[in-house]
């Protein structure tokens, strides 16, 4: 099994619409990310293309359906199938959302877990069980959310409590911090300062939709905006450079346009590394 430490650089979420071009052009991407549910049971042309891509590039997996915070029993049969997929393709990391998405059926949306101590215990136990079955540490992602029913603690306190109780890693979604900070009226940089940097496995960058000045919708369907780029720079200043990936799920432009944003990530990483080198001699 490859180690988490092997993951580095600037990555891109692999989508079926441009896998042909990836295999033809071999773009300078440090790693790709896929949702395993979309690839693990594929055969035929797409299955062969995926195997070819996984032989050329480092890969990570970002799950969609595990429902770590949900009330239904954890799908251990799926996890065992997932383990075989992760091991077969040498996946560097598996991550999931700090959310739930179903109860005996899929909601096809990421619902917020109540920010309560009871919920911390519930989801942390399910993360620990997931790690036991997969025989590897996983990372959980801070999600965007639009309501917080039953809230007893701040979002950052809930996130940190889960990470500590589960002893897992963090997939830091920079755009989600910005979106939530606008929608819920908190300071994004202050939130970032309280993130446990030693747990960051990698980060997501994405765009969003502006419904109103005080209401943003996390869509992954637009370019990354300046405020989110600035927040990533601040994260590198606080914690050092960590692997960072561009997500684009809708309104997907041609691959060269996506690569411009991947190159922007790489440029920020290089600049932050150089600044750190100068400070520390």
C-alpha cells in the first residue's frame, strides 16, 4: 500500500468527459481524484481507460455515498469492495464527506450532521470502523451547509472534535470555508487558523454560485474566485504547502482551461515554498 506521504503537488478531479484527452495528451497533473462509486464496477472501454490512467498517475479516491453521519448501519459490504478497489489501483488516499446522504436510500445530497457531542461520538465511531475495514487512515472533508439544525457547538469545534475522536485526517475544502463564512457570518481566516494543520492530507479548490451577497451555493461549476485563492495562500502560510486539487463537476470547460487553474495552484505552492525557504534559511 502506498503511503499518504507520497501525495504531493497540484491535482485535478478526473471526469469521464475528458479522460480521452488525458490519455492522449498526458497533462502535467501531479495526481488525479475520482469518486470510487463512479469507477469501481466499470468494465469495457471506460474500465480500460481508468486502469491506463491509474498506471500513469497517482490517484486518490473521494467517496460520495458512505453516509458517515447517517442513522442507517454502515455499509460494510461496500467498504470491503472499496478496499479491494483501493488496493488494486494503489490509491494513495480515501476521503469522505463529514455529512450524511441517506437512510435506507440515497438522498443524492450532502446533509449536515447536527453539531452536537452525541453526533461527534456517532460519526467518530463510524470513521474508526471504516478505517479498520479499509486498513488505512481516511480523511474527512468539511462540507458546505445551508442550515444547522440542533446546533450545540460551532462548526470548527465540531470538526475538530470529530477529527480528534476518530483520529483521522482532514480533506480541507477551501471553497467550503469561504461559502460557509458568507452564509453563516463568520470569519474565514479565523476558522482556518483553528484547523489542525498536522491532520491536513490534501485540499480541494472549487468555484461556487452567487445567489445573493449573503448566500453562496457550492456548485463546483465555475472558476475559483480571488477570495478563495487568497484563502489558499493563507493556508499555505499557516501550515506549509500541502497537496491541493481542483474540482469541477458542472459547466466543465476544455481541459486546457482546467489546467490553467491547476497551474495556478502549482504556482501558489511554489511561491509559498520559496517564501518558507527564505524565512528558514
